């Protein structure tokens, strides 16, 4: 799919299809321009209600005399005063659906019509492209009947603004990264194993000269002393992997930003077995890992001047004869001992050792991303990602990147008040709270914080945002937030 921008006037173009936008309270630029050569017919349709201005309503107009487009698709945008981010997304979703349904191959979009309150044309361009691309994604990998291939080959954005190339590239690459994360999330756990995730990382190494990847096997992890990681992985016949991807975009010796993803490719709970109902959704428990692969892909395509290391702690959490039992005590890579009171609190265990592992990179910042707790869904629902940090500036930077990318987070506390809730008489730390379920997302973050004392660190609990339900599938979040954060930090 080719993406272009053009500042040719809409009345001067001969082509198949153009998307224009109609507000209930004012005439958009393109409508006014089209009116000049069509005897005000289009405004007439809108004023009389023949063409709806209701948000996301699509009205095709075929063969309007006086313009060069065979079909105009008019999409309703509602009241211009409240045309905000979420309304734009509804409009773009309607546009992708129309493109798919009508099998369009070549479209123009009257971009300057889309005036989102508080956002400029670059932001709108980037967002429209990202959402068009994610709007075309449909899972069919494990279905015998495949979806129709996307017919769209050429999109031309009509705008008076010329320098839109950067926004176009950002939107395209971030959209692609999001789709990669969604596909990995949606794949079943019998395909998307730790080994499979490792293969994806090695494929990035082959595809991009800026990326070099390595996959560390269990024997080495065991020998290294990753007792927490191995306590999760040991019960599975699928071998666990620690996956490391280096993106080198800056040769001036700047310290790397590290992103660490929880890659539990299936979470049965282990010996602390989860109930059967809905357990299939635990295939999404590698959403953090998926977001790392999606972000690394977007970064490798955009090639910002920055160094980034993507790490994935990949394992399957299974019950078995040799699986960890509640009450077992293990020694982490850091040397701290952990009593595993509940084998279903496994994400924090694999991440604890991965966090200690990344100390060797002398990182500028470290962000881990994990579908860590059911409790965060109780706290925040499915809208924001929970953002924890041991540094206020980093927390703020991530929240700002989330607002910029419209992939938002919400700040959560890491007060030392919570620390004693993970005390145990039998080890340095317990892997679950000793006060029950209250504040479960926070005590999980507090556990991770004990392994992130040596660097500037943030933790994103994405259990509410990586997917909402099976029907919608994996969301690809927070690839947008992470990529924006890294772009903000590039030179
Ligand atoms: N992967 C789950 C968290 C989860 C649950 C994500 C539901 C999305 C939806 C995690 O490994 C887990 O099982 N956490 C436990 C922690 C508890 C044992 C302290 C949880 O949230 O119940
Ligand atoms: Mn679990
Ligand atoms: Zn889990």
C-alpha cells in the first residue's frame, strides 16, 4: 500500500474515490471547495439531511457532476466543537470498513477536513494512517478460509500542508508494529511458544541490519542462576527462552533504553491452577512480549537515532510433577530469595530475573511491560495502562508519550508502605501479598521494584489493555505508547 500526500485542489482531481467529511455545525473545507464547481449540491444534500452528519455514518454519492471523482464517500463527524481523538477513531474505523467492503483500490482523503480539537495536521495524518492500517488487520492464520486480500493500493492525503512525510512514516510503521503485536497475541499457545517468539526475534535480525538478536536457552539460564525464571519454566515441555534484541541507531555511545516484555505464552497458573472457565484467554499472557516485538519492528523501520534493547522473558506456566509447589523457595539471579506462595503469580518471577539480567547493559531507562495482574483490571478497567515508576520524570515521560500516541496510561503509586506486604518469614520476599487481594497490581509492581533498584525503571501493567475480549482479540497496546516514548528520546 502506497501512501502519498498532495496539495492539489480537490476540484482539480480526476480519480475513483474520495473521502470527505461532514460536520453538523459547519461546512468542512472540502465540502466548500466541491460546492464551488457543483452548484452547491453537496451542501444541499447535507443541509437537507440526505447525507448524514452523524458520527461514522457513511454516505456514498456516485457521479456528482462538476467534480472528477466517480464516488464521494461522505463520513459524518458530528459537532466540530467535540471532534476529539475518540471521535476521529470512530470515523477512521468507518472509513476502513467502507474501503474493505467496497474493495476500493485507490482513494483520496480530504485530510484538512479532520480538525481534531487540540491536535495539528501532523498528528491527524499519523493517527489516520495508523488506524487505517490497524483497521485492515483481521486474524485468519488458523482458519481454513482466508479473508479477502486487501485491495487498497494507493492512498493520497489531500492537504494544504506539505511536510507530512514524517507523520506518514510514523503512522505506517507504528500501525505495522501494532498489527505484529496483535497477531502474536492472537496466535494460539500451541503455535506461539517461547521458541516461536525467539524465532520472531531472529527474523528481525535477518530483516534489519540495525538489529542483532540472540536467544538464550534454559541450560544457560539455569547455569547463570535464574532461579525465579526457571521455577516458572521448569514444569513445561516447551523450553523457556530469554530473548534479546539490540537495535543500534546511535553510534555515539549513548546508553540504551531497555524494554522488557512478559512472555508467558500460556498461563495455566501452574500448581496454583486457574479455574477452567476462560482459561483459553491466558494465551494472551505474552502481550508484553508481543509489544516488545511490535515496538522493535516499528523502531527498526523508522530508524531513529537511539539505542534500544528489547528483552523477552518467554516461558509457559504449567503444572507438572517437577513444577514449583506453593511454599517452595528459590534464589533469583539477584541473589534475593523468593518464597513462591502462589505459582500463578509467575509473571513477576520471570521478570525479576530478566530485570536483573539487563543491569549488564548499563541502561538509560528500563521499562517492563506485562499482563501482570487481574487486579489492575478491577482498578482501571480496560482503558488505561497502569504506569508505575521508581522515578517521577520517567513516569511523566511515559504518560506524556501515551497522550501523544493516544495510547494512554494512568499513574499508580509505588509507596514504600506497600513493601511489607510482600514480607515472609521464609525468604527475602514473597511472590504474593500477605494481606490478600487488596492492591494486587501495586504489590506486584512492588515485587518487581525490588529487582530494579539499580536503574531508572518503569512498569506497565497491561492486563486490562493488551486485549479486551476474545472477539476483539489482541489490541497491540502499548506499542503506540512505547514507540512514541522512544521516538521522544531519540536525537
Ligand atoms: N496473567 C495473570 C494476570 C491476568 C489475569 C491477566 C487475568 C489478565 C487477566 C497473572 O499471571 C496472574 O495469574 N496473576 C494473579 C496474581 C495473584 C495470584 C496474586 C492474578 O491476577 O490473579
Ligand atoms: Mn498467572
Ligand atoms: Zn500470567
